């Protein structure tokens, strides 16, 4: 799957010097928890990612990862996906995500 299959565009705010794009993770249960009783409990605090400049403006991506409450063998556990999977091995934003911000 591609990056934007996992996130909803929420809003874009622009000033003279900055563009802020807000994205929320879709309510898609991680594959490793599909067999468990799971409930979305909202979002983590937003993570700000500074991206490539657009027309000489700083671009900030405000990303909120979804959190789930999982009922498993060890009781309830709160989980969310790691932000590290937003990047490729070189720690650059994935090419598809870069294309989206252009």
C-alpha cells in the first residue's frame, strides 16, 4: 500500500512563510491485530515533520497517528503505529509522500 492509503487530509493552512498540512491516520486496524477485539480510542499527539520547501515556504506536516485499545490474552493494551514507517531507509520522506506535498 501507499502512504496516502493510510492517512486522511484534514486541512491546509498557509501564511506568508509557512504551509501546514494536517493529516490523520485512517481507522485501519494494523494487520498484526486483525484477530483481536480492537477499538479506536482517538489519536496520539500530533507529530510535526518539516518537509521540502514549496515556493520558498517552509512546509510542516502535522501527522496524528491513531491509537487502539486491544483486548488480548494479556488483558487490554493500548497500541499505535510507529512514526518511523513514514520514512524510507535513508530517513527521507517516502517519494509518494513527497509527490503529494508538491
